């Protein structure tokens, strides 16, 4: 692949060309020249877009595609296309398929199906067999097959001894254990945040306490085992405080927050729109404020779209019976820019790679190109026409967003809209 990128503003704090507008010559997937007004040496394809910006390729730590088993929701091929055209050159793929990804063969299937694409698909293996929370899955074998972490997607580990053993066992080979923050006996049948709004709507509540008890328990177990833990998609102010204290102690802990938990409060559920039914639930404005502060000060390591395509049959039902989840890859950049500066948004989108075993290749001469192309200034209302996924369950429909993506260059492949 040989390409000449024209007049691109480079946003990469690790690059010598950060905050400058340059031409970038790419030959056989490597950056060979960066400079102003470079000549096209061999009639290479030229890329020139309005207000073109370029950064290191973006990463999302929690994405679901459905295949195998739920191809009606999404398949790997279209999931990769959606990720690439949304600006992501790497995604951590959740194991919530059918069958659950809990063996080395399952991991190898994902690696094979996603090979030779512009997006590095990083499989997450289930922590327990069939994600039932009873027996550990084949962690070491899955890691050898390419799994980057172990997670029972949205399924809390109720048995603390099982999580203790998982942390101890995985520490022998540097494995990253993920634990969903919910105490199920407290959350019960709650379908939204427990608050005055849930009472007014007549919906069962899932209190912040359910998350905070589990986070506190998991941090005690982490301190005891000296393991390596990631807590995905926290949603409360107290969770931020607990993890901030744990980091101050020097524990090997990371965490993420879903973009929609930075954006919407539980008041959004007053219309009973099931696209707003997510797990963890939308909380209060004071939770959003604390979560945003946590992102800004580094307590929260990464922000995820928590992309989870669900077909209409799973969403167009009574609120109590609808599945949890929203798609989010397509709206991620535009939503983040409504909450953070461009500089912080790019920092958010490029963080987390190392935690999941990826290198951060800067935009420097001699490096392999792994980059996202975008215009940060586009303003639009997110609608059906912006959705690339097979499923359309987007929480951001009708929202005013800022910033659009042109595509990515990664793995010696150019993917453009």
C-alpha cells in the first residue's frame, strides 16, 4: 500500500510533528516521509479531505459483534467495517457469542475470521466456563491462542473465592482479569437506576450500592492476591472514589466507563425508550460529574462505546423484557467531543492499548502507519443514516454530535467511507 496524505494536521503528543500540518508519505505500510508539500514519487494514491486531521489509531475496550451464533445482530465482517469507518483500528471483542468464547478453539476462530483487516480484533475469553460463574475457563490456553483478557461480559462473579483464584492463577502468566461491577442480590430485578425517577415510572431499581459493594469487594481481593484487575464500565461517583484510592495504594487496577454513562441521566428513561436500557444503568448528574472528573484525572483509564448490537425483536418489547445494550462505535467520537476538548478526546480514544497488550505506534518516520483520519469540526444530528451496524439500537439517535471520521489506515490497509 503506497499513499500520500496531503495537508493533515497531526495530533499525536508522541510525534515530533504534533500539532503541525504536514504531508505524509506511506510506502508498503511504513511512514517514509513527513513534510510540507511532499511530491508524489510514483503516482501514489493521494488522500485529501476537508480539515483533515490524523492521530494514532483509536482503541475500544468493549465491543460485541454477535458472530458466532448471533449473526442477525452483527457479524464479524460488518463489525470490522463499522469499527474502521468509525475510526477504530483496534477493538477488544467481548465473548458474548453463541457458543461463549471460552476455549482456545473459540479464540482461534475469532482470530481467523478477523485476520487481514484494517482493525485488530482482540478476543476477550470468558473468565468462567459458559460465563456461568462456576468454574474457571481455559485461561492459559486461550491466552496462548490470542485472548488479551478474561471477562464474563456483563455477568458478575458472585463467588468471591472464584475471583480470588482467578486473580492468583492469571498472575502466573500476566493475565488480565475483568470483573463486572454488580452485586446481583442487591441489584435484583432492577432495570434502571434506583431513584425517585424509577419510583415515578414504576420500574424496579438497581441501586448504586449494588455496583459499589462489588467494586469494594473486588479491590479487597485484588489487594490480597496482588493480581491484575480491570473493572469495566463503572457508573457511580463512589466507584470512582474507591478506584482512585486503590490506585493511590499502588494496586494493579484499571477501569473503564461507557460513553453513554457520561452523557445521559436516568431522566432519559421517562419516554420508556428501550435504547436507553443499558447495564450498568444510567445514573444521576452527580455521578456523571464524578465520572468525567475521573476521566480527566486518569482514575478512569479508558472510555468505551460498549457497542452491543441487538436486533429489533430484542428491543421493541415492554421495557422490563427488553435486552440491555446500545450500539456506540459510530457515535463515539462525536459524543466524546460534546464532553471533552479535542485534545482530551484523542487522548481518550488512544488510551488503553497497552493494558490490553497493544503497542502505541506514533506517527513518526520509519514507523508502521496505524492511524485514524477525521474532521473534528463537523456538526450534525446523529440519525439512522449514520448507523453502519446491522442493528440500529442506538442510544444517541437524535443527539447533536461534533466530529466525523473519514476512515483508518492500519495493517497496510486503507479503509475509507
